[in-house]
C-alpha cells in the first residue's frame, strides 16, 4: 500500500491507483484524503495566489508626501472659491 498524508488535515490515506486520464488535470486524490479536504486545499491555494499577485502598497517618500499635500491644498483652494 502506498500511503499519503492529506495536505489539509494530516490524515493518512491510500493513494489512488487509478491511472492518470489526462496530464495536467487536477486530481484531488493526489493532495487530499477526501473531496471536502480537496476543496479546502484549492481555496488555500487560490488565496495564496491572490496574495502573491496583490501589489505591495507604495512607499511614501518625502517627495510624494509633498505632492499629495500640495494637491490637497490646491483642491481646498478651488473648493473655497465662489462661483
């Protein structure tokens, strides 16, 4: 018997002996002990991918801080002028 450990719950399970039907297709039996754990596994992977793709917040430098302060001051002046 070829035992595997579930990537989600840590439970040991027998590896599926069914041959691959098509290369590149996701088989939950390769990573999880049950379809429920496989869904959790996919949700975690999806979240990790989203976190990697999210751009890091821009670091504010003195120059950009002055620009944003200048822009807000200009906006305030425009708003305070009567039409």
